[in-house]
């Protein structure tokens, strides 16, 4: 006990010093961060926001330009470009129908018009062409005076504010006898900049001449032109009351910017800084009192630990039949004995783990072959279980006993077991003769094997030949020395072990071709991988099989961001003119259905697959990628997350019922989970995710609820309650009850009964 008192004094001094240092450091840190780095962080954040806005505008106009390029290829337009060519009503109708389709495919476009310079005629998707003729003539005249290929105007058409985008046609010819005019309604800028009610501050766009093109926010355009535009265009600092962020001129020379009054931007930060300094002074005054109280409470816990160890020792002596416990030399001797017991228990567990290690290793090998090696943790487990992975390349073999079902009627279960064991030993011996690898059972009469070879610098061709040679050796040996034959599927050769699951799938898929090749054959998967389009020989930057495997892994990991990043790899196919679109379309559709079926097999309620007609409407890679993220990644991640939570709720409900029914017993989480046939880690996770509590806290709550019921509806003594609820004595029970409910058990019983009697 003298040691306890000295430790209390040391702890008090340390806690006082730490409290003072923490308060001082907190005040200084808040001051430095608020005054030196806040402006830079805000500037960086708004630059990112403006960059996204700029990218959306550029993407929008690229969409328009792509539509115009497709429009130029129409024979009817070529006829209209020809000088002196008479107009054909059927051709004009064809052009109008195409323009209408372009209008409906691009958001916020109200009308598209085609203006022919030779006869000054206007063809519009809006049937009331004559009503807008005068407005167009004014715009066209202004456009011709600019002597540019494209221009963007804000104007008033029929008393309504309208944005007009004009470009000369055809794009790639010197002579441009046509103008294409597109009406953009004001919702275009609302979608880009946000509506006035939604924007805090002002988002604005300046055109190539430095004029205000559009503005959304609380400040008017006149104020912005006076206080902000000179700072952007001329580098003049005109106002210190405004915070301004902008990007350099971009597509079409436009400048995207943001402005907001400094008082509005930094109001909350200034308030927080002032409050922190006030609190720092208050906390410094209270530090000594709080430290003394917390130290006393801390060492009360130390005394509880010593008492607990003493009680445990007394209980152990009683079980051993000792009438009186020998006194301890000191409290540390008691702790030493307890830790010695823990060490002995740990050594026993290590011995048990050694016995279970072969089974754990076999389970890990099966999991590795079906899911691949993605994380550093997986690679560390390979090293722990002595699974060598060589760097030269690897392939997977799927070895299947031919006519295995018919063998079950000829041989006993013992014979079949020894046949399988012998086959696995043959496979392992052949693999060890070529390189390194492992073998795992994959069902009745079927084995999956991994063979990896050293990096000798001889190329993938040599690795492929070595893998096939190993398969042939296994087949010939089995045919000669066993009363059956085997068929062997071979995957493609790879180097990245992240795709080990894909290789094992390929090896199993190769065996499906036994229908063609017959039995007792070695079947490489690459002999049956033929492109749908025979002319498609160009090497692609994306492997659809590997990409599909990557996306499935990310979805199963509930990581949509990683799945998005994998999906964005499809954009590398943009611009490959040698690519056949029908082939690409079929590859994308096949990948969608394959992912749906693979993920759906792991769901209790598989989602409905998309319709082929819906996929055929996606005409660009951008549409495919966007649709894929929403309708495949987001949907499947949500379904997996929902089923996970349903499982957690089910397990939590089972645990809750079991705890309430058995809370008078000496419960442990492991015992509850074993009784419910639930893994301990799942039970712990379910309580945390559903009830946001631990097992011990939930058990305590359940016992307190039962004690409250006894206090209200029975005359049971506090001692009996403490004994039935697994407390060592009534004092511990009363102390726990008061800490949880607020009053001791006796007072709780008295107050509740007085309330029920109307006193």
C-alpha cells in the first residue's frame, strides 16, 4: 500500500504537467492554424470545385461538337453545302429530324436551327420559325462581325433570357456556307453554377473578352464587374472585403470564378477561435481540481484490480480444497502469479494451434485459389504457411478424375479417399519438380493446383510450356499407375497473383471443353479463346477478364471508389478506330451480365439483370461508364451492404434473446455464440453495429433490467439478487446498480412502490 501512495503522487504530478501542456498547445495550435493556413485551404478547396465546374462545361460542349461532327456526315447536309444546289424538301425533313434527335439527346437545349448563307433561310426544330427570324438575324449579324468559327451569346428571345451557341459548318472546310444555332435555356447555367437560392457566395463565368457571361449568387453583376473582374483580368487588388478564387482562361477563353464576402466566409472560424481561447482559460483554472479527482478515481480502479486478484486466488484455493489461503507478500506478487497463469494458458493455446495449423493452411489455400491475393496481409499469410510464390510466372491446373461418379459404385469410400490422396501427392511431386506450388481439393474427384516458376528471363512462352509439360506428366503417370484417367484444364500464364482467382476459374472453365476433346486430355484455355471478330487483332490496353475480376473484388469489398477507378480504365479504349463497336458492345454487355451473376450468387435475393435493350441504347463509352457505375457498382454494393446489415440484425436479435434468457448464468460471448452456432467475431460485430455496445455492457444492462423487475414485483433480498446475477457480493451489485440506475436497490424499491401506491 505504501507503493500505491507513492505512485499516486507521481501520477498527480504527471497529469498536472500534461494538462498544462495540452491546454497551452491547443490554444497555440488553433491560433496558428486559424491565422496562417485557413485562407490557403479555402483557396485550394474552391479551386477544386471550380475545376469540376469547368470540366462539366467543357464536357457539355464536347458533347455538342461530337453531335455536330456526326451531323456533318449526313448526305442531306452535304447536298445543302453544295453551292447553287436546289433545296430538296425530303432532305430538309431528314436534317430537321436529325436536329430534333440531337436536341433531345443534349440537356437544356430548347431549339436547334440551321442557317444557310446563300439564300438566308433558317431551318429550325421549332415550327414557329418566322416568329424568331428577326431575333436570329440580329444574332447572326453580330456573329458575322466577330469573324469567328464559334460564339456564345446571352440574348432575349420572346422576352425570355436565352443563351445561344453558334458555330460555322462544315468544321473542316475553308468555305463555311452554314451556321448551326443552338438555344440553351437558363437551366443550363443553373445546373452548372447552381440556382441563386442554393449558392452561398457567387459563382460566375467571364467570357473571352472579360465580360460577365453568367452569375449566380447574392452579389449582382455590377458589383462583381467593379470589385472582382479587374482583379482577374488586370491583376489589380480592388477589394479586401471579398475572397476571390478563379481558374486561368480555359475552353473558349472563359474564366470560372467564385467570390464571397470575407465576413461571411470566416464567421464560424473566428467564433470557434474566440471560444477556444475562452475555454482554455477556464480549463486551466479547473485543471488542478479535475486532475485530483481523476487521479483518485484511477487508483480506486487499481485497488479494485488488487481485490479482484485476491478474490480469484481465494476462489482457486476453495476449489483446490484449501481451508485457508496463504497471505501474499505484496500486491505485485499477486499480479505476477496471475500473469504466470495467463502465460501457461497461452502456451496451451499455442500447442492447440500447432495441431490445427494443417487444417487452417488447407482452408487458406482454398480461399487463395478462389479469391486471389490482393492485400499485404494475404502475402504475409502465404509466408506464414510456407506457400512459396515465385516471380517468373504462374498457371493454374484443374485436375479431374474421369467418370468419378461411376467409380463410387466400384470402390469403397476408403479406396476413393486413398485414390484422391495419391492423386494430390502426384500433382504436388510434379509441381515441385518444375518449380513451387500447392494443391487443394475442389470437390469430389477434382483438385485445383498452383504452379509458379522462377524468373529465369526466358519469357512467358517458356513458363507456358513448363506448365503444360507438368500437366502432361501428371496425366501420363496417372494413366499408367492408377485404375482411372484424368482430364486437366490449364489457365493462361500470369505474373500478378491478384488474378489467381481468375486463373483458377479459367482452369475450371477449360474442363468444360471435355465435351469436344474427350477424356484423358490436357486442355489449355487459350486454345478455345477466339475473338468474336476475326479482324480484331490489335492489342487492347484493357483485358476484359482481368477488369471484370478487379471490379468483382472491389464490389465484394464494398469499396465503390475502387470499383469506379477500375471502371475508368475503359476510357483508354476511346479513340481506337480499329476497334469494332459491335465486338466492344458485346464484350461490355457480357461483362455486365457476368458481374451480375457472380455477385448475385452470393446474395439471398439476387437483383434483376438489366435488359439488353437498355444496354443497346448506350452509344458512347462515357455513357457506358456512367451507367455502369450507377446500375452495376452502386446497386450491387447497396444490395451486399443491405444483406450484411440484415445478417447483423438477425445475429444481434438471437444474441439479445439468448442473453435475456440466460443472464443469470456465468455468460461469456464465446459460449453464447457457440450455443447459437455463430462465429464469435460475427457476434461481437453484430452487437457493435446494431446496438453500438459490447457484450459485457449489454449483459450488464440485461441483468439490471431483471433486477429492476425483481425489485418491483417480488420481495427477493438484495443478497439473493446479487448471487443469482453472478455478483461476488451484495456490495458490488449495489454499487453497479446505483452507477447504472442512479439510486441503490433498496431506495429504488421504496420509491417505485410509493409511486405505485399513490404516495
